[in-house]
C-alpha cells in the first residue's frame, strides 16, 4: 500500500483506515475494464462456474458492490470516485427484463442468483440514503420485482437461509412483498444449526469451517444492526443469544489466527481469503464480546495485510481464484471468476466511521503474540495450541468431518485430516487426495493404498492438568478406489467403490506445543502396515529432507528456512521417509510430508510418535509411552514427559 505505516497506532501491522480505503479503491478501480457496457455485469477473466458466465457476471457485480457500499457508507456518503453511480447503472440494466444484460432471476432455476440477491440487498441497505433513495421509481420497481423472485423458492438447509432473510428484510424496509413465514422458517433453520459454545454446523454432519464466521455469525447480528427487526422479527432474547454466540465464537476465532495474520487453512471456499475477518468486524460494529476494538482491528488488519504481502492481488489489482496468488486447484464447482470477491465481507469494517474506536484505538496483540496457549474447542473437536516463538497456530482435529459418524466415503482433505494450521495446507490435488499422507494415520494394503477414516466418531476432547490437551477419535477405515469426477466438487473427498477395513483409534496428547500421536488397530485386517504422516510443509524451492532408521532412532523431517515438520518414533514404528509432491499446494511448488510406519500390523498394539511443526526441530528426549491393558475398557495410557511429569488417560475400545 502507498500510505505510510502508523506504528504508533498500529504497532503490529502499521495499517490504518487509510490503508483499507486505498485497498478498496484499488480493487474497485481494477474492475473497470471488465464491466459490461451498462455495468450490470463484471465479467472477470477465468473459467466459468457451474452456473455459467452470465451468472458469474452477476456474481462479479454483487460481490464487488459490497466493497463500494461499505466504503461509501463509512464515509457518510462521500463518493468522489462515483462508485455508486456505476452500480446504480448496472442495477437499472440488470433488473430490467428487456435489457440484453438482464440478470438471471432467483426463481429461474439458477440458484446462484439467490446468493447474489442478498449481497445486492445488503449493499442497497447500507447505502440507502445515497443510492436507493435517489433512484427513479422505475428502477426501484424493477429492483423490487427482481428481489421478490426469492419468495417461495427452495433454499438449501444451511447458511443460505440468511440470503433469504436479508433479501426479504430489504423488501420489507422499502415496502415490497415479503413473507414473515419464510423469515421465521429460516430463523428456525438457523436455530437448528446452533451448537454449543457459539459454533454452528453448516448443514448436516459436522461441517465446521469459516462459514461459521463469514456467514452464520456475520448476518444475524448485522441484520439486527442494519434492519428494523428488533422487537418484531427478532425479540431481544434472541438477539442476546446471538450476541453471546458471537462473543464466544470471536474468542475462538482470534485464537485461530497466526502471528503472520494467516487464518486457519481448513474447510471449503478458502479462495474467499480475508472474508475470515468478517466476524471480527461484526463484533466491533455491534459492540459484542470482551475483546477491545484495538485487538479486533489488529486481527482484521493482520489477515488482510497477510494476503496483500503474499500477492493475493494481481498486479492489475484483480483478486483471482487462489490463496496467496492465483492457484486454479482452489477452484470448487461453484467457483467462478467473481467468487473470490466475497473477500469483501472481510472489509465490513469500512462501515465504521473514521472516529470509531475500532480505527482510533491502539492495536492489541493476538493471543499467539501474547504468549503460548492451549485450548480445547469442543464443538468442532479441536485441540488448539500455539507457541509464541513459532507464531503458528495448530489444530488437531477429532471432531470435524464432511460425513456424519458411521457414514462411508473418502476423506475430504479440507475437513477430515488430523491436523490443520495457519502455516500448512493439505494437498487438495494430486495423489495424496486418494492416498492420504499428511496428518493422517492410515493402514496400507498389499498394493500400498492408504485407508480413509471419514465417518469417524469423537471419543473425547478435553484439557487435563497443567494445560495438557487430549483428544481421540475412532471408526472403521476403508480403502477407496477413487473415480475421477467431471470437475471440482464442493470440498468432498474422493468417491468410488470401497473395501471395508478394521476399526482404527487415533489419539493426540499435546503439551507445550508438542504432540504425541497414538494409534491402535482393533479387529482382523489384511493391511500390511500402519503409517503416521506429519505436517505438510510447502515451499517455492526444494525442501531439505532427511530420515533415519536405526535401533536408537526412527525419524523423518523436512524443512525450509522458517519452519520444520518432523516425526519421531516413540513406540512401535520402524520405517521412516518423506513424501515429496509438486504442484499440489497453493503455498509452494514443493510439498514435503515426513512419515513413520510399521513393518506389520499388530492388532491391539498402541504405536506412537512425536509429530511436530515448529521453527526448528525439537531434539529434546521423546516422551515415554506405556500401555496397560484393562479388561473390557481399553488401554490406560501414560505419557511420561522428559521433564519428569506424566499424563494418564484411558483410550477406550
């Protein structure tokens, strides 16, 4: 950014509101060559989504309209670049059924229009005095007619409920048709998605990801703040419930941001990038939660500046499909060229005037910058830990899965892995999608194929004495003969005929950022080996890798200048290696995964390894794991740490 850093007000990021405004202007100005003649579409370069290029052009219009709306509204209507005029012209043409650039309607079978209708309605609401109130009657009537097409339509039973609520609430505000029954039904659906401690499941199963923040927490509190619904559609007790949920979730979300500003790399739609900042801004806008405005801004500015520093914007100012820079492998079936602009949700703070404490208060540190921490986020089944010296937040996953317990299927790399972090990402293309390696405990069959664990059940996640975290999950594994689909999916795992395998139990014990990962196979099996894979480390240049197998040591590690991934034997593992892939991660051309394996599978035995991700390899003595069999109950596990302390827990059958 061209604005000078302000290290007095923003000692962590240097970013001020001026940086945010300049970013918004740069992103909006970059769209000009791609606006259609009337401005109804923003036809960005890139492959079309499953909805087709006309729908993609609407998406480009609606999502970038959010940026313009937040920017102008936060400036009190000051719009020297005339952004709203550009969107007013597009609105007039897009809602005119006689126009050659008429938009797909929410009732014509192209479901994506239902999503974009909500963004358009939200943008019109926040800019109402400067845009809607100045439109001529014909355009207002056309817009009401187009938005009204959401009434009576089918919506998926997930975060899409809020697209209906927002569109119909705007219609209600401007005197258009709306349905109290449909809003009530959508609110009931939202209530059904609620889980303990401020988390929500996005639809069936255990889909816990960033949609919690940039959809399921963004809209409820923003709805009560921007629309006249409190006391009628939204009684005060319901608003209080949502506020408590948001406060609890925001506290967790702040603990899932790395010191470099990276959000957790987990779940679908990661190409929305800094939309992860949205719930932080909702907290600031509504005054929700216990975290001061300076910390919320530090987190949001950290997320956005992380992407700016890593080349998320093209040289011409466009935001492409990818993570840092362009990376087509991030594309999913619903992803079009305009999809990444839902990152606009992370720019929601521009709604706040320049004098708001969220802009004027001094930045406060993120949890990872304030010190080491360990916490259990029980609802998604995560053990979260971070060391201040490393700056990377790690999550060990024993509860989130694209499938419900007992369902069959392949592992979804973005949901079913044992580990996620702010510095690593599972390979989302390439051979390890069908044959999991990274952060996976797998059984290998005679052909070398790795098993899948999707459909596992959570046994427990809890915090013991002295900040030790323990978690375990269990379920029958299977080998999947992956069948290539017609194109990108919604983030699911590979599909195909499956061969059933035995029950696999996996546990994690975390102390001081060190994980001991344990595994046990129960039941007869034809598998020939068990393998424990470590963290996937990506780099733009070849990684340094090494492995050792001796009577004294079995270990594998891979490293780049600032980060190392390593696995060291604790119990029962004899083989070691590092798997290297190319072109399978947006974080770098080369991805290395260290692993350890057994030479045979001994049913009922517990194997264990230290699995680490840190700035340097931990060469301190490995913990000692002892196992005491108990009749009918399982294994009593004792982990003896080299400092002399011990952790004991039961690993059930």
